[in-house]
C-alpha cells in the first residue's frame, strides 16, 4: 500500500526544521518528501497542516513478560505505544526471570512479534541482575540484544563491573548505567529536603546520583566502554557529564519525561502514582535538566514506562511500587515543554527519536528519503482530559490522571503501515 500524506507540517529533527509539504510512504520507507501529487492508486491522507514527525524510539520500557504479564503484555504495550506515537520500544531486562540468557531473549523476541510496533530488547549486564557474574555478552549480542543493563540494580562490586565493561568494550556493546549510589539511596522514597521532612518520608540527597555518575564515568574512562546513563535528574550531575563529553568519552545520557514535567511537590498528599526511581526532584533541578536537554548535553528523553498493578500502588507511599506507565502519555507530556517554550518540536524529536535511534544503531528516527516509514501524525495543540481507565496499558498507574493535556496522536505508521488512527483495526 502506497500512502500519500498531504499538507503535513513536517518535523525534521536532523535538519532542525519545520516545513509544510507532502510525503509518499511506499515499500516500508519514506519514498519521497515534497512530492507535488499523489502516485496513482495511493491512499491519500490529508494531514490538515498537522505535524508529521519520526515515530518515538523509547529506550527503557518495562514489559511484564516473562513473569508479570498481568501488569503489561507485549500486545497491550504495543497498542499503548501505537496510540502514543511510539513506533520502536526498547524493552528493559528487569523481568522475572531477568533477560540474562540467549534462551530468554529468544523467547521474548518471539512473543514481541504480536505487537503492532517494533520491539527490541536490552539484556541484563550480570546474571539475575545480581551484580556477581557477567552474562554471556557475546552470545546475547548474537541473539539480538541492543544494550546491557541491570536497570536499577546497581553493580556495587567494581571489579565485576570493570570486567563486564572491559568485555563489552571489546565487543563494541553499549552498557546502560543507573547513576545512583545504592548505599545513600537505600530505602529512600523521595528527594531529601524540607518537603520530605514535612511529609515524614525517607529521602535521598541528589548527591547520590552525582556520586553514582562520577563512579560510572571513572569506570568508563578506565575501560573505554560505550556508556549511556539512563536518567540524569539533578543539576549537580551536569558538570560531570559535561567534563566526560569534553574529554572524549563515549558517553550519552537520558532523562524520563516525568522528571522533565513534574517536581517533588507533586507528591502532595502521599500520592503514590508520583513515586519514581530516582524520585522527583525540586523545581530548580527540573529546570536545569530541561535546559540540559534543550542544549543537547542530555541526549535522550525516554518514558521509563513502568506498569504496576493497583495492589502494589495503593499502599503507604514508602511501601508502594515506584514508577508509572508512560507509553501513551509520553507525547502529550512532552508537549508541555513545547508549549512552555522550553523546546521546539525538532529539538524534542531529536531527543525522543533521532538520538536514541542513533545511539542504538537503528535506522529509525529520521525524516529523510529512504528512511523507515515509522511516523506519527499528531496535533500538538489538541486539548483533552486524561482518563486513565481509557489507556491501552493493562496497568493504569499514571500521574496524569484527570489532568488537562495538549497533544493528540491522530495516526501512527510503522514500516509504512497504519497501526493506529481512524479506520485502523488497532485504534
């Protein structure tokens, strides 16, 4: 099926431009940009001046298979992603069991085929994510692992970590770290400070992130490994990141959309849907991190989609599970940065699509002839009230429930095929 998208506001994150024009999608790729007329027999979609951008490439999505399918399945995650303009999911290995052998990786790869979007996988860095013995990195790469991470289980034994990073470096593998000192952050529920004291909740100082990052960057300097910090959320971490990049280390950094759009005061009356790892930060940290994304110091925005059932969230704040779903709310939440004037649309999609694709060696994320036709058509200004019961995810733990948001996905295309939108079976 050839698709002709006419009268589109084309967002090009690579060129940093917005232009009005037409697109032809054919053979799974963007066949032409700026074509004057639709090819014979093409399906014509009038975009009405709405935005067409590369589909979001989301690093760090938790899917409950294997072990927690009741929280999120590949199918439900895929439907949520399609509804949110996410065309490529890069799934985390913090499953039960962890994705730490080629057999488990092959199982989830097969299961992921039922989703309407592309799903790739990261593998654990150590067996069982226990920090004692590294996985068979070479075999896992052969089985399709895009990167290696123990997620929020920080490897504390630096000798084990050093060996793993050295081996990863010899294979050109990307390692994703979670910058956090586990000793300082153990048992913490919020960021320490006056508000945490008023709530009577155990807090962690932002320096825990800075110390964790400093250690990781030292290990990167020692081993020469390709490294990505999953979430940088504090102003104190930014100088260390600046130095690492200036010194030529192969380092990139990410941040979740929640840490860019919410702050520690949102916890309010012990609302567990606002509990995250790392915890939400003060407003001055949020603003500093937003500025770091806009300047390119922080390369990637991700959802850190973490489904949790009602039983694990409807608990006292200290005991509640951390994390929130975000595949479907990612784009409208990002539009808050756009409407606040903090970032333009090409800049946002550079961080949400182009940079993550480039870091992982994927061809997606580009608005160019010959690039994969993985696209999102959306209205950045369309207002709506978010009703969590209508979200596609199996779990409904979103901090945006009942909030007025702007930015509605009209259609999503993967390999030139419409997987969400009017007249589509998945919509």
